[in-house]
């Protein structure tokens, strides 16, 4: 249960660090062009990495579940929200596709957002920058937007919306710390007070134990999984026993007690 927390914090770190890096790059690029290259770096980079990963994998059933027909609408909403409306909608929409391949979800978001921003930038008369500047910007986009969002989507699957959002909220602290180290900026006393409060909040989240009897309703979905207490189902004859694997599966109703987060399998009410 610690691995998803680490994923959410690394996601916040990468995104936070990208902000002061973008401040350096904006001296070389107009804002729209910078945004387009950051998103394109995330989209193109992740989709290429995903293709390489799947090409070298053990087979289709050992990969993350791709976005399916019923998830495309939610993903379109997440892309629109992330680039146009509001980050809060990005989290209430992205959760819906958190069972799908995080690299595909983040890659498509970056590709669409980058393409739109690039079109707008070119229409205003922008011409591409020098190759080193372009490559640096694409690299920052891949890590700060692409890998960060992939980890965020994966953490959503295991931690739920509220917890993942809480961990990700420390991103500004990582950004401010990087600005201190990289740009020699000097924060005031309130920065250190905020840093202490953030550290206490993360510690409270990590050490909290959420444990009560709860009921799992019948559920059918697709995502990468192992056969644990939540995944006890039959397979067609000929299954090779490889885990983890991906296929559509059904969860029978179940009542039990164990420590858990409000993840993909624990979206239930509380008294």
C-alpha cells in the first residue's frame, strides 16, 4: 500500500519541478509555444515508450488494459478539463479511466493538448526554436507532464481521488524548493511554515489506518491484476498462469474487513 503513495508523491515532484524549469525555458519561447512543446513531449514521448514497452512485453494479457469504447467519453472529458476547464474536473473525470493503461491515458492527453496549442502558436506566427531548446522543452514535458500524469493515474487506481489529490497538492512545495536551488530565489518565513504543515499532512495520511467491515457489490471491469482476495475468478481453459495479467473479469458480492483505501475496488459509502 506504500507504493501508490510513493507514485503520487513522485508525480507531484516531477510536476512541481517542471514549473521552475518552464520559467527558464519561457525566456526562449513564447508561452503558447512552450505549452505546445511541453504537452507534445509528454504525448509523443509516452506513446513511443508505451509502444516499446508493449513490443518487448510477454504478451497482450500481461499489459495494462487499453482505453475501451466505454471509457473514451470519460477520457475526452478529462483531456478537455485538464486543458480548458479546471483541474478539479480533471481529477473527477480521470478517476473514471484509472483502470486503463496510465501511459495511454496520459499520452493521449498530451498529444491532443499539445496539438491544439501548437496549432494556435503557429497561427500567431511562431516558428520552431533551436534544436537544443526544443529537445530540452520536450524532455521537461515528458517527465513533468507525461510521466507525472501516468503515475498520478496509477495512484488514482489504488488510492482514490481524495488521497491522490492530497498527495499531489505538495507539488508547489517541490517547485518552490527547486526554485530556491536552481534560480537562487529566497522564500519568506511563511514558506517554511507551509512546508512543515505539508510534511505533517503527508505523515498523517501515510500513518492513517482505514479499517472497517465493508461490502463489495457485483462489478465487471478490465484492468491489470493478480489473484488476491479481491480477484477470485475462473479463467477459460488454456490460461498459462502468468500474473499479473489483464482481462475483463467479474467481482462477486463480498463482505469482509481489512485495511483499505477508496481505490478502484473500494468505492463504498460510510455511515
